[in-house]
């Protein structure tokens, strides 16, 4: 097996790469590397110390978006997940970045970090920051995504893309922080999330994440 992915399963960016690999039916090995306390050698793979990183034989690179693009280019014979036209590829990249850079700071680094990660480390949850994200910041993003999705099954085109995976990964971390989408306010987005979560690629990894969350909760 030549593909080795480095990172922590609860990271939405690690999860995004895992899902892309699974959707393409590519075998890989996951080696656990946390965002902190990393071994010195990891900096050779990821100079900024961020997760994930990927090693493919003697070749290595970091950053989830770059890794996904590399896999897409390396295996052109497999079903494309970054769009099938210039317009679709641009749209997929935009929505992936939107999920990573707009939802990530809120769903992962505010909700998940405060509700799940910090208590497991003996640190207090900043519930004020959580409530501000829920009431003042996230609704506008969900409104935009609800409108962008409309009644379609997927965000771009008529098949699964990286945009769908990136968005689902952030919504999952919001759920790991004990929050759910309001199905009455965002019915299309809620239904979309249910469809993506039901895919075999996600069902394959979610039980392991739930076990990890349970262990974290026991330390709180």
C-alpha cells in the first residue's frame, strides 16, 4: 500500500481526504498525527505542522485541498470528484473553500473545539462564543447554502463532488459539538446532509469517530 494519510480522524480536513479516497475506492493507511505534540519528522511532510499530510511512495505533500487535487490528477480513470467542466470545477473549488474557510472556523474551531475538545483537555467551554456562532454567524452561511442547493441532490452538477464532502465534514463537526441543522429553516440543506451521511464512505468511518468522542467525553 503506497498511500499513507497522516492526521486525526475528527479533523474535518482529514475526514475530507478519507472520504475522497473511499469514494474512489483507493486503499490507504491512516497514521494518527494530532495537531499538537507532533514528532519532529512530521515537519518533513507538513512544514507548517498542519494535518493532514499524505505520502505516496517517496512523494509527500500537505493540505487537504492540495491532496485531493493530487489524487484527482493521479487517478484520472476513476470517477471525478472535482467536476466535469471548467465551470463545475470552479464551482466545486469555490464551495470547498467556502466550507473550509467560512464554516470551519465556526463549526469546528468554535462549536466542536469548545463543546468536545476543550472539556476533554480539562479546559472550560466558551459557551458565549458558541452561542454567538449559532445565532449571529452560521445562519447567514446556511441561508446561502440552502439557496445554492435548492432542490438539487448535490451542490454541483448531478453527482457527488468534493464540495459535498467538504460541507458534510463541517456539518458533522457541528454535530460532534451537539448542534443540529434546523430542518424547518433549512430543509434542503438538512435533507442533503442526511443523504451524504448515509453514503457508505461516511458510514464506514463515523462509528470510529463516535467511539473517539465517547472516550473524550469520559475525560471531561
